C-alpha cells in the first residue's frame, strides 16, 4: 500500500446525477454553492437553503395560487379568495373568483390587476375604484396566458396562434379587431410574456418577439430577425430577472434568452429526469434573489420535484420539503414567490400561509429541512483504496439554545463503493452544541474499493455552512 496525503475532494458542487453513478452521482439538496474568492484557502462554500418563517396566515385551508406586488400592497389569490395585504400584515378580502381553485396568472397596468383563471376566465381589481369583478366584455375571448405591456393587457387565445389586447389602460374593454396572429410557424401559442419593452410570443415549437410601433390599427408588430426555433412546454415556466428570460423548452431543456438567442442552461441528467416526469405542462417557475444569488426555480407538481439554477454560479441544486403527514420529502412547498416590503414572500402549496424566506430560519414552519450532499466519484486509476479518514471543514458549535431538536446537532455519513448503487449504514458525528466551535467533524475507516462516493445528510434546525472535505487514503495496486 502507498500512503496518499490528505487531499481535498470535490464535494457537492452541482446536482449532476449521470446515467452511470461511476461518472457522477453528485447531488445538492437544500444546499447551494458559493464560489470562494481567489485568496481563500478553499474552493467555495456550501450554504443551507433558507427556511420558511410565517409572515401571515390567511386562515384558509387552501393553497396560495398567485401573488403580485403593486404599490404598497401584495395581492394574493388563496383558494377562490382575492386578498389585499399591506406591509403591516393587514389582509382584506377584495373579491371571490368563480370556478374551481387552481394556479392563476396575474398582471397589472399600474392601476388594474388582471387575474387569469385556468378555465380561461379573467377577473380584475381596480385599485382606484376599489372594484372587483369578472371581465365580461363581449369581445373578450377564452385565454391561456396574460401579460401587460405599455398599458395594454395582452392575452393569448386558447388553442390558437392568435393573441388579443385590451383597450389602452383598461383591462375591462376589448375590440373584436384588436388581435394578431403569430407569423413564423403554424403552432399554437403557449404564452405571451412582456420583458424589456418587448412582447415574447412563446409557441409550442417556436418563439417570436414583437414590439410596440404605435401603429394606429394595431400597436404591436413582429421585430424582424427574432425567430427562435425553440418552443415552450409550460406557460407557467416562463419568468425573468435582470439576467434574462427563462423557460422550459419543448425538448425538455431549460433555456435562457440572451438577446434573441436561446441558450441551454440545463444539464443532460436534469433533462433526462424531466423527460421521464409524468407531466411537464404544469411546471411553474419564479425568480428570487438572496444575498447576491439569483435563483431560477422550477417545480414539477405532478412529479413532486423542484430544481433551482443559480445564475451567479451557473450551477443547479434541488429543493425539497418534508410532507408533515407522511414525513416523506417532496417538491418544495413554495407555490408562489413575490418580493414585497423588502422580503421574499412565499405562498404555501397546502394552506393559506405566506412565509418569509429567511436564511436565519432553519426549518419550514416547524418541519425539518433535510439537507443532502453527495460528492463526486473518487477514483484512482482503478486501484483499490482504503479510505481511512474523512474530515469536513464546517461551521461547528451551531447548536441552538433552549430545548428540542438542534441542541446537540449531528451530521450523518454514508459511503458507496459501487458507483452509488448501494450505500453503507449511517455513521453519525456531532457538529457541536452552542459555542463548541472547535468540534472536529471526521469519520475513520469509512470504505474500501476501487471507487468512493460520499453522502452526508443533516436535519437538525441549525446553521449549515460547509467549506471543505478532506480524505486520507491508502492506494494499493489495481
């Protein structure tokens, strides 16, 4: 046997589960990476994702289906109720929607909020006149998506290649002549979406971009040279921030619009997962920013999965929440996210609660957050390895003060020597009660084989910061 010096291992940089675990079994669940500055002795840091702290409970046992910020208020659809909420957390029911409760689209023209239901009906709330009602204009048509640009409320007509617009600054008024047809290909429009003073028309197979030319007959015209040969599978997957517009493509890839180009941002393993999901048309997404990280987060409700792409690092991680009844990890419980009053506010998928997304909260309304990290595959030219010691460099002494889980927090280790097909029994180590900052987190004699994959999990509601993982090994002949 030859002694190998202690070496740093690649530990949870990205969620990248390849078809063969020998190539990569890497996962980050409820952790995300931050790249270290050049002067740091470490490559980066893994940070536990933010918890959910109750902000307001609307006391309805129905999900939050939509939310939007306008002026001094956040407006929320909870079940069939439409609420106005101010920064002091005073909620006022402004109206009741018809039909069956389901995810909604919301937009505004600065004075009127438009709410599009899944059945194609639309409602509006006039903030000046304090009026809530259904849009009943005879020329309003069955719609599949809605957005607002330059004072016009713009809808895509369901199961067609047409879109139509409201009167200027009046979401209640429509004309049978105020419509247009996507010109590039004869595919149905999935969604209309306004960004950077342009109107993106997402079809099933193609995308084209229109602008407001001020034409008296119809104000919008297609911008020449903006044809994109990528479609969209889900109208709710489209969202943007200053980094650009993102969506779920018709080929199961996640794309970012850079200029008028579709740039693929998903990886082969993620695309393989998406391809095998039972449903993709109901996928929904939102952006949020936290401490400089900008996350495009997409959830597949039918398949119970949430993926998050950090545009600052261009790396993926996974989000999950623990089901309170079954104690099984499912998709993230965040059903909506809106920035309001300086906070990222999250609507719950099960109840009428709205939460603050808070990095100093280490659970989700009392439920555990299970953080999981799986390393890259460690391989030494097919030689057998005795892995004698694994050490994590992490914040320790993070136990909570008081009673309950987290007083004496622990972290669990499992290893695999067969490419991630099987993992060892759980091995636990303390990470230090409050103030025990010199606690050392390490495991001895952890595995023997031609490859090694390391998995750690943590469930205690404590601060989670990991900056390095080091391995001592003896390498023998192959």
